[in-house]
């Protein structure tokens, strides 16, 4: 029986890893295609930075809903909502490509972000409860599952976008989301869900030729279908994670979670991480193209290599946090991020500086995630973890998204070098804060 339960938990972790992968993949599409998208939409870096900031802010704010929602209606339903509706939202990118309208692109990106925001607090809360004795390692493996898929996203997105048009890169990953959603429902519900998705796909393709002329009508029709699907899904009773429903009525409130004093320094540290992370995430490939004269394809590959370095780093970071403690891991990884950014900016041989950045940033940034997530869980009461993880995701991705607009604005005025100096300052702030973090280990 223990072996059977272990296998079942591992299968849940694999599914969560795949969902985690697609969650981040949706937002790893824009950076390698940024130049193509800006040209297509006729916008500046500050304008695209503002749209990305708005989407990231929604991505963070939505997490405040995701954690409590997962406790209330069940993790499987919450994750199915994310996969289904973020996948459907990618089809609006057809309208953005057809009209060249930045507001349609913004609508699609914000809707994708709103639905995707439900995932992280739900998954992290589930893992912190279900994997007693190996929380950090499970967080790391969950991160590995996510990063493996994301590693390939920039290159795949660039190839699809450059060959077929940038909207089709979004739609490709949206279809993957829709297909994975089928694994989070069972039996007859899966067939009904599959039938709905096929109808939607047929509907979208049928109206594709009309998008340039009847865009408003098309979007209204698509979202009328989406509203119908919300009612359909709400009535659906199937779920995979049935054992988690017992805590439905015991979920904590956000206001209660904010009263936990030990979490405040962790929250500020998390904001600093978000401020450098979101800027680097959006502008790194463009920095290589414009400031280091790297071919666009190789810039996309460089971004992929950063993600690839993070695959083993997630697992190593989790194991190290279990053995040495989360605080030590967070100090070491914060130092690694600072060194990587300084290398990128100041190393006299550009190619060596880029290589150092790829390895150090990829390893350091991704190794910090399981350590930070597990420490957050250790400091939180079990019935408030969904709310706590929602707050932390908001501070990192929501407040952190401000750096995308700041970096874009500074880049338009003074160049991307100046923007990356500001991102380095945020990383140094995170390093200083890491020394003030509380030390807490998992209770055996």
C-alpha cells in the first residue's frame, strides 16, 4: 500500500510538472519573438514593456484568488480552469496578428495571465501538504518538470513564429494546455470536455478568415462560448485529487496570512527577486541582439540555455535546502545571480560574459525556487498555505512586473545597458535581504 500511494503521488507530481511547464511556457513565447511582435504591432519597447507589466501584474494579483480557490473547489478543478481558459485565450492572438492592434495583443496576454495565475499557489499548497518529509525535494522535482518543457519553448516559439507568424506560436502552446486539461478530469467528463474543445477549435478556425473584418463580433462569440464553458465546468463533479477536498472549508484568509510576522522579510525579499526576474525574462534575448550583436536565432538559443541550466538546479536546490537549510541556499543563489549580471555587463570578452551569465543565472535563479517555496510553507499554518502562496506569487510576479515597464522605459531613453544596471541593483538588494531571512526547517 505505501508503494502504491507513493506511485500515485508521483503520478500527481508528473501531471503537475507538465502543467507547471505550460504555465511558464505561455510567457516564454514573447521574449524570443519580441522584435517581430514589436514590428508587427508598430510599438516601442516601453509600450510592449507596459503591456507585459500589466499582464504580469494580473498574473500576480490572480494568485491571491488561486490559493483560496484551490482549497474551496478542489485542486483539480482549479488547475483545469487554468489550463482550459489560458489555452483558449491564446486564440485571441490571431486577432492581434490580423489587425496589428496592441490592445488586442494586450487583451490576449492579460486573459492568459489571469487564468494562468490560478496555478502556482494551488500546486505549491498541495505539494507542501502531500509530501511530508521531502517537501523541498518535491518542490524541486515539480520545478524540474516545469523547466524541462520551458527549456524548449523559446527555440520552438521562435521557429514557429518566424515560419508561420508569431500568433501561431501562442496558439501551439495553447492547444497543448487544452489537451493537458483533459487529464485533470475523468470518465464521461473527459469526453464532454474533449467535445467542447473540438467545437471551439473548429469555431475559431472557421472565423479566422473573418478576423480582419469582424474582429469584435468574433471575440464576443468566442467569449460567450467561454462563459458557457465556465457553467459547464462548475457543474462537473469529476476530480483526480479527491483526497484534497476534505480541506475545502478550512481554508485561511489572506488577511490572516498577512498577520504572520516572520513572513514579512520573506515578502520583501520576494519582491526584490521579482523586480530583477521579470526584467531579465523579457529583455535578455533583445539585449543580446541589440547590445551584443547576437543573431536572433542564437539569442533565442541562449535564453533556452539559461532555462536548461535551471533543470538540474531545481532538484539540486531542493536537495540542498533539505540538507543545509533554505536560508543558506538562498544566500548562495542570490550571490550567484549578482555575479551573473555583473559578468554580462562588464566582462570585456562579451562571449565569455554571456556564457558566465547563462550558467550562473540559470543555476542560481532556479535553485532558489524550491528553497524559497519550502521555507514559505514551513513558516505558514497548513490551513493558510493557499493564501500565503497566493500573496507570495503576487509580490514576485505582480509587484515584480513593475520592472518590465521601468526597464523598457529606461531602455528607450538610455539603452538596454542602463536597464540591466537597474536590474542588477534589484539583485544586489535581494542579496542583502537574504542575510536577514529566518531559519526554519521542516518538522519531522
